[in-house]
């Protein structure tokens, strides 16, 4: 790969990767590689509000720029949004960054990169919404490449060593309520029945049937949007599975996953947290491609449909046959291969 010439050792580097949960986890090895390559540089990060818990307290990051991007989508707030964007651009410009790295690859993130005025602005050649026009250097990420390895191509282009992939998750103290939960449960399995797309969700009744087969108790994790599904699983298991969906922040979620014996999950953000923590993962995949976004590492198993239409990358489907045809018995058999 052609290396990007940096005229002097950078004093400040800005990483632009606001979302989503899994994508930010995928980009953490870039942070580690940059920190090792440029130990004297101050690394700043643009992160979406609600996800800052992934990065807060990380000694590799000197400053977080927290943006409320969801509010920016509200047309009724256009004037406020423009004022906020203007203030963000002015603040970022004052930092005098030497390098800006856009891992998001959208118009909004490209504009943030341009606002830095950094002499080196890096992004992917195949980024969307015209964002490559704002880059001074374009990296070819590739399609059938895992997201982690794709992001690391940027660090490699800057001369960083990417031989050892490290996920520097927060080093903050374990919350007391998580310690109490662990004392109460003993050894446990984590279930993650949610996902951003409806087509990526394995049926709740199959999660419940699987939980009843497991020798350990289960903890169900997810967002507030997953509460109804998680409660249905809890009820069907008659207490063998306990729902905490919508009741944890990101730091608590990470610590609960860190102590699990196993994580059984749809293609979701918590799946990537588990893989980053080195916890064995059984991931259930339908419309998406595990080659690109599966759990990263060797301690994981992907259970996939044998249907020829998968992966289709569709967010809507009448039958969702690729997920609905997989049974608890099929997944339980795969757990024995870990």
C-alpha cells in the first residue's frame, strides 16, 4: 500500500467516527495503532451523543467532540442546526489539526474533515454522499473485507504497524450495580435479541427456547426499543433469563458482557463489543454478510441460513425466512463447537 507522507510528527489528530455502536467498536484498533505510531500526538474524536461512553476515560483520547446528529435531522431545527454546525466548525478549525481521518464516509463527516483545514485529510475512495471531495488522500477500503481490517488500512497508510489488532475499550471502574448483579447470578450467558434492522432479528421464541436449553442463566441486553421482546423472552423462560434491556448505559453493558461466559446475539453492536472483549460469541446472521461485519476474532461461531438469497442486505422482507427458519436446536448444536 502506498504510504501517506507526513511532513512532521503530528501534534494533533482528529478521528471522525460518530456512529453507530458497532462501527465505533470496529474503529478502535485504529486508535490503538495511531497511539503507538504517534505517541506524542493528541488524538481527538468526533462521537455521537449517547455513544460517548465507549470512549470516555480512554487515556489514548485527549478530547471528545460530542455531536447530537439526530437533532440535526429535524428540519424544524434547521436554524439551530446551522448555528451548531457553525460553532463546531469554528471550534475544530481553531485546533489546527495536522491530520483528519474520516472513517464515517458521509457528507456530514466529510464537511467536518474539511472544516479542520488539516493539510492531511484521509478517507475512503468509495465513501458515500460525495464526501471524498473533501479528502486530500483517498484509501481504497474494498468490499469483501471485514470493517476492522478496512479501517486499519488508513492507519497502515500513515505508516502505523497494524500487525497486532487491539481494541482499547474504556478502562473506567466497574459499576457497583454490575458487581452486585454478577454476585447474584454467578456464571451467566448474555442474549442480545435486538438489532437495528427488523430483518436481522432472530425470533424471540427461539431465543427463549435456546435459553431453556442452556446450563447457565441468561441476561438479556438491549436498548429501550428491545424491552418488549426481552420481556417476552424472560416470561417464556420462567425466570431463567433476566431482562436488562433498556436499563443499562454503555459502560454497564460493556462490563456485563466482559464477565459473560458466552454471548448469543444477532448482528448488533453488543456483538462487536463481546468480540472486542474476547468473549466467545455465537452470532446469528441472515441478510448481512459476516465476512464484512461478523464478530472479529477466532473465538466465535457464525450460524447462517443456507438460503441462496442471503446475504441480501435488505432491511425489509415479507418472510425473513433466512432468520425464521433457524431453530434453537440448530444454534444449540453450534455452541458445542466452541
